[in-house]
C-alpha cells in the first residue's frame, strides 16, 4: 500500500488481492473457519484519502465522514456506518482513546462481493492513514490486532507483497518478492456473499476431501521458477465447488477460461470474480480481449504489486 501526503491529509492506494491457493478447514468456535491461503496483491486498486479533523471541543469523539466516488455500478460500496472504513476508524478511536475524527474520500474501483478483498483493503488503508494523521504512531503489530477484529483479510493488507495466511487469516507469513505475475479477472453480474459460500462449503460432501500435503509449497516453488506448465496444476480454491452450487456463473466462467491458454485459472476467495494467470502482459491483453467478446461481465487486466 503506497502512502503519500502531509501531516493532516494523506492518500493511499488500496490494492485488490487474488487467492492463488485457498484451503479451508473446520469451523472454529468463533464462527470463522481455519484456512491456509496464498494471497497476492494486484494493481487493481481503490484510492483512500484521509483528512484528520481538528481537536474536539468537548470530551466526545469527532465523527468519521465518508464520501464515496463510485466509478461504475460493479463497484458500488456501502455508505456510512455499514462501510468497513468507518467501522475500522471508529474501532481505532475506541482502542486508542483518540477523540480526533476525519474525512475519508474513497475512489472505488474494486468490485464488491467478488472475493477481491476491496473492503478489507480499504479498511487497512484507512487504519494506516489515521495512525499517522492522528499521530498515534502504533507499530504495525499493534495495528494488526485492530485489523484482525474487523475481518480475516484486513491484516494481510497491512503488509506488502504476497503472503501465506493461516488461522482465520491473521497469521501472516510474508514471502520474498515473487516474480511479476500477470492476470485477467472477470467479475460477472452475479455477486456472492462470503457467509453463504462458507455455509454451502460446510454442507458439501466434497468439503471433507483433503488437499494433498505439500501442494501449497509446490505452487510457491513453481511460481518462483516461473514454471508455467506446473503452476496451474498446483493452484487450488476449496470454496469453488460451494460457489458453483450457488451461482451458475462460476461454471460458465470456468468453461470460458478453460477454452483459452491460461497458465491456470480459478475462483478468487469466495467469489464471484474468476481469474487466470498469464505468462506476460501481452498474453493477458490478448486473452482479456477474447473474454470481452463473450459478455461474461467486467474484464480487468492487472499484475501483482
């Protein structure tokens, strides 16, 4: 996440993410699932600008104001207290005892309910911006505790680069920089709610199947070696079967991507966005143009960051 600005006004790019590997285990006592996932941030990104408010005149906390610039219907985001940015900053106020508020300008480019982590990324960006603008100067480890209360993906977006995330997503193992990866993403008209997909996953017999030991390590090794012939072989998303049961678009996208020469392709997160790995930028542009002719939804080309 790129930060820039002065003391009271700061801007950050909040990247989307893709899950190149996602294994889901049992449901925990807190209602979440244990998981193991390889997440990669990409250059498809929202922009978050935070301007701190002045000191309050009494003991009450200053409000958080959110203004959203939505660039297309596919990226419509919730407003007010329903938005994760507002929840994040109000939680940071509560945990830090800070009474300052602020105004957030969100330029929304990442589709919502797509498994791309846009809301989580926005929240993480807002936390880092407010941490500096409010002069809290919390270390990343302390800020991550607040992030973990907001959602499984939020702690990941406080870090840079690809990472393996475990637990409910809060245990993060950052990886040495991967080679630049190029992707095509399609967001269909259908959207999926994470809770519904996880519930469907729990009810499927296939949820009991085990992923072969070492599959994630083999995927990572082949990514570093740019061994494209094997990358697709080791990619995996345990939630794809559940998402397919809820939306016919998943199978439609799988078939469309399967007709093209992607390195590998699958659902990201709990969907509904679907992506393919390409060998280089020109390869991505060519395949994206092919997919646009099929009217499957919004098509994006991007790369890792």
